[in-house]
C-alpha cells in the first residue's frame, strides 16, 4: 500500500516520542493533589486531548485554570529522563523537507517544545493547544497546520496514536495513519495501522511524498 501526500502532520506524544510513563506519573500525582480518586481519573481519556479538556471533566470550572497550570509544570519538570524517541522517528523525519511536515499536539507550547527539544526534534511548523480554541477530536488543530503549510487538507496525511487525534484528522478531511504505540490496533480507526514509524518508508518526489509499508 502506498499513500501519496503533499504534507505530513504528526501528533507528538505516542507518535514521535514516548512519554506515556511520564504522562501517567504526572497525572496520577496531579489527581492526588486535587483529591481526585484514581478510578475517576481512569475513566477520563488522557491521551490525545488537551489538559483543559481533561481537567474540565474532573474539576469545577473555576479551578481548571490553576489545575491546568499545575499539570503543565509537573510534566515540564518530568521531561528530563521522561521522553524518548519512538522507533523510526529520526529516520522518517530526516527524510522530509522542513516545509512538508508539522507537529500537531494537544500539549501546550511550553510542554511540547520541552519534549521536542529533549529529543532533538525542531519542527518548522508546530501547532499546540495554545494556538486553537477547540482541541482534538475537533479538526481545528489539523486544519490550522494545513493552512500554515499552504496545503489543501485533502492532500495531508495525519499520523496519530490516539482515537481522539484520528477522529480530528478524519474530520479535517485528511487521510490517517495510526501507530499502535499506546492503543491496540483494533482500537484505532485509520486508513492504515502500523506498529510505529519504523514500519514505513518515505520517498520525497517532485509531486509530493510517498509513504509505503516496508516489506
């Protein structure tokens, strides 16, 4: 199977980098500080959603701004030793021109830049929770990335590990590639599902980018 595109849009956590242990560790500590039972936290989807959305599901509205600032600080402080590149990320991104790809994350800019800097990824285009009014699964983040790259959304491919992000890509009218790094393959609804970026090859041509599954 080969997918043709003009631009590639990547989620970060669970797609380019592994921060799952850090996320779980920090949110568990955060929940304890705010008196949220572990079983209540477990009922709320964390991955692929903004901290504002998660906190809003668990706390009164007047507490949310302070709570969001707190989880951001906990996660930023946990970046050293808490983030690593997922298999295939470096090779895949190194094959792409800077103006053909973007990182589109539900993290805040401060947290996203800390995690990306820790692994040496420097995207020319970065869309974070701070740039949008509606986060994933709303299509706004991916539509904004396409607009900043100057590419028709239909010519973009989204790479995601979480159902919320895949839903955002589909709603934006983009094709989707799911990476089974944080969810089981059967939980992921996408045009293509692979284990991680190491399962894919990429070829840049004058007509765009070709993505194929390695033999």
